[in-house]
């Protein structure tokens, strides 16, 4: 027997109807599946807005939403409306944000290997800031700069050498990293010196992002301490602590809130007399638990004495995290959140890979049958955005739900979308 799904993993405005169906912001899961099909990403709009407001309160001097977690025009304009800037990691993310009406000055461009085209695009569009990641990037900017141009505002990305205690693929602040300038070897100071003397760049401050899905408060503290020392030493106007705050995916997990994270960072800065503006760029903690994915069960295969495979109509194309990082998820039946989940299962997708697993060690009520709707919570971050067309599967739709209404923000792909770039 495995306990019922913890409602704390679900979007804020989730309820259960009298007949047992799960309801997101006033919209029943079965109605959503009927209208939009499955797999379907369902985002609780008010939940996202609430997390944006929490972030703005936690970092009143400036906070950007890390668009890589989930990006669509609706998401970009929502974050902007709530007072956030946008952290974009490529020209593509910048393009979507600009198309959504976010002013260029509210964008910060990241990337460890920005191309000439991307840097030129940032300059032409008047993107607010770029985060410089390498000496080659400084040289590229200087090459693109002509006398009379306005220098581009920039932060320098520091690698503080702090262990984030997360999956190695999403650790980014250790010394052995492709990101940023190492502090311990003096490269960070060298980069600050070069940029300070560059006519093409106006140095605004420093930045560090130690990794994603970080639960260790001490790691945030250590990284902020190192940034604080550097910001003070060079009298820099901005200190950005990046993102990374972990969120619970499983019933027995817990994390600190965005407000608590902000308080930890501010306390370290206060203790060290930092005068720089303290900024941040959370992604996962804004959107992860705002969404669920709805799937339809297509096959149940019971391998006696081994395991029961439940296959749904999605898979690694809508959520590659389990295949990439071995990430854990819960799953439950949309029509029955009340029964014990007494049947151990492995939830798999429809791809031609044994690694196409959505929930390795899940459990659902044994009444589950073909055609039933399954829900996986906490799929709002790095699900749709990391998705693919592998096996020429059509990417799912995304809806925002609010006050009993659903709004389609990304339509489901059709077969014709598979050939839009195919030249024949
Ligand atoms: C530079 C940078 N900032 C912010 C983020 C957002 O991190 P998270 O979604 O964990 O908050 C990332 C994600 O990896 C990142 O690389």
C-alpha cells in the first residue's frame, strides 16, 4: 500500500469534486482531457502569479523569471505583468519573450557559448543585460562594437566552487564547470579587470548560479558569501544569485519557500555590508508545482513476479527528466485521489526505448483500467521546455486554467507541423 497523493504537490487551486474527479482551478480533469486531448499540460495561472509575487517580494531590487523552465508568450507576459524581468539563455528564448511584448530592457541574456549572431541580436534589440561567461565572449563583444555604439550592460558569471548537492548534470557552480569564471584561480578577478577597462561593456555586477533543484541552504549561503566579498571589493552595483531553489516532487520531500531563500541571501548580504542591488532568477520554483500532466492509459502489462508496466500516450518527449536524471515523480488516477495506491507500477511512455520511463517506482489504485486518466504532478518546469519530437511524436498542448476557465496557450502539434522545416 502506498499512501494517497499529497495534495501539497498539486497546484494551489486544486480541489476534488463530489464524484472524486480532480479539479484544477475550477476545471475538471476529465473535461480538460475531452476538450484538449492528452497528454496535456495544465497550469494553474493564479499559482504562477502567486509565486511571481513571492519572488518579487523576496528580491525587491530585481528578479527575473528563468524562461528555460517553461516558456510561451502567455508565460512571458504573465511574468512581466507580475513585475519580473526574463532570463533568456538563447536568441530563441529572447525572440519569444520579445514577441510576447516583454520590453528588451527587461531581458538578461545568458549562455556559455553565445554566437556572434546572438550577441549582435542582443545589441540590436537593446537587451537589458548580458551575462558574460568567457574571455572569448568579451573579445566577440569588442569585435562587434563600433565607436559611437552604447556599451552593452553586463554581469560577469562567477564559478564560486560551491557544491550544490544536486544531480551532476544540473550542478553548475563547481570549479570543474563549463560555466563562468573560476574564483579560486583568479580568473574572476581577471575578467572583472578586463571588462572594467572595456569601452564596449558597462560592468553592472556579478552573477552566480550554482545549480538547479538545490535543497541545501548552506550552498546558497556559501555562494552568496563569495559573491558578497567580490561585489564589495570591486564596488559593483549588482549581485545576482541566480536561481536553483529546489522543489518537492515526491510525497516525502519538502523545501524552503522562495521567501525563505530570499531571506537567507539578504541576511548574508546584510551581515557583509553589501551595498549592491541583490537580484535573482528563479525558474523551477515559479512554475514546477503550478502544473500537472494528464495522460491516458493505453496498455497495462503485468509481468508476473517482475513488475506491472502501465503505458500512457506521452513519455520522454513531454518529460525527459526521468530519463535524463533519474528524476522521481508521483502519479495518481484523476478520478480517484482517495483510494490507497495499492498497485506498484512503472509508468512508461510510447517511445522505442526502455529508458522511456515517467515514474519508475509508482503506484496507483488497482482499479486502474485502459482509458483512465493519470496525473503526474509537478511537471511545470523543464517538461514542455525540454520536450522533443522524438519518434515524430506530436508535442502536447498547454492550457492555463483560472476561475473555472481554460485557455489554450500552446496548441497540440498536428502532423503537418512535422514537415514545416522539411525541404523534401
Ligand atoms: C543561469 C541560470 N539562471 C537561472 C536558472 C534557473 O534555475 P532554476 O530553474 O533551478 O531556478 C538556470 C537553470 O539552470 C540557469 O542556468
